[in-house]
């Protein structure tokens, strides 16, 4: 079975399992877990920030960031298809008591002009705009990369308007590799950044949230509020260290495979797939019919995937499918659509 549902299905490598089995641990809530402490120090340096915090998931990291930056009643600007707005169970309002203000874009990429247009003037009737959340790569835009010059421009513009900036970098490693830049450069300028270790980087659990020392001290309190004090978490942090130190560069293989799959699908009747739109490890496949039944048919042909719209299928490459042939995926589509 070729599992292209998501890069979240990756399993820990043998090296990770060995490191987990022998990890030195302590009580992380007390600050006594040496492996967690090392992961946080390594992650902070990796992302170019003063400090970092190990959290259970990307969603937890994003929501802790919003809770730390905002007060109840503040406004959070987000791209209308952003993960933090679309897939995190209303956490901005539910947990931080803040109000999301979605901004519609054609491609998932916010610009200075769009941000400026969304920030309303001071008025007693309006919430206070406090935070801009960016996403790189953008999930629902098909793994699109917010390129460095444009990214820095919107960050600088947000700061000039008095906004803090949080980066949902769940797949920031993919964005960095696609641009050939270090992670710290991809995260430069933002006030906080979250990066998942459990997607393409293969850790079984966990993400890191990074920012200033003062921000992370308060974020640690908010993690505790959410039940995120994981005690002997060094068992998990040991895998996360390998994610950072060993797994980033190989993301190029995932990007190349995604491109090859898109090229193979471009010639399949009933499929619209643009290889030029593939920037990282996601392939968007548009069909001439409802996607749900085709997903079921593909499973019978040995390919697992999911829908991202009524007539759209999403394919995600990752470490655990690195050896497959793009032609086999195209063949499954031909059979499923027959």
C-alpha cells in the first residue's frame, strides 16, 4: 500500500527508536529532563531564536503562541485558508478568546497590501489588531512556499503597523529546503515560530515553538494550561533531535518525487495536474468528477490519499514512500478513473 494521505503518517526511523530507548530523562515540568533541554536549545539555534519550547503538536504550538501574544478580545489576522483558522477547532477564539480576521488570497500568500487593508483604524467598536499569523509552507495551497523577499516584506510591514507576527512553520523545513536557505533565515524577523518534527522530519510526536526568552517563559505557562506538561518527555525529544540533525536535507527527495508524480499524472485522462505548481511535497489533483469515490477506488488499487475539495485530491510524499515509482501512482489513477 502506497500511503500518500499525509507526511504525518511517517514512522520513526530505526535510529530514532534506538535513541528513544536509551534517552536520559527527568521531569520536564521541573526543568529536569536533559534530553528535552537539549532539544529546546538545539531548536532555538536551528530557528535563530533565543529560546524554544517542546510541545505535543503543531496545533498546541500555534495555540500557545496565540495565547501568549494576545489578550481576550484582540484580533488575529490570518489567511482565509490557513491551518490555524481552518483545522484547529476554533482554538483562536476558544482558547485565547481572540477574534480571527480571515483575509482572502488567490494563492495562500499574504501581501503587505492585503494586511494593510485588513487592519482597521482605531475605533471603540473594533477589536484591537494584535497578531498576524503566516503559514509556510501553506497546506491548503498545496505546499506553496512563501518566498523570502515577499515573506520579509509582509513581516516588516506588519511590524510597522504594530502587529506581532507568528509563523506557523509546520512544514518550514520544506520551505527552507525548497529555497536553499537555512531554517534560521526562513524564520528571521518573526516574533514566534512553530515547526513540526512529526511530519516530513519523521519524529513520532512533537513540535517546537521558538521566540524570545520572555515569550517562551510565558508560553511555558500557557502550555501547562493546555495540559502540555509531559513529564519524562525526553523519550520523545530524543527522536526530535534526530529530526533536526539528520532529516531536514533529505526533504529534497520528497520534493523530487512529488514533482515526478505530478508529471506522470499530467497525461492521465480525467485529471488536471500542473507539475509547475508543485513546489514541495504536495500534489494537488483536480478531477472531472467527485473526488470521494475516486479516493475509495484508489485505495482498492493500493494508493491511499485524501480529498482537499469536492473534486480535488491531495497527495503528500514523505520518507516512508521514498522508494515508490511515480508511474505506479499514475497507473492507479488510470485504473480508478476507468
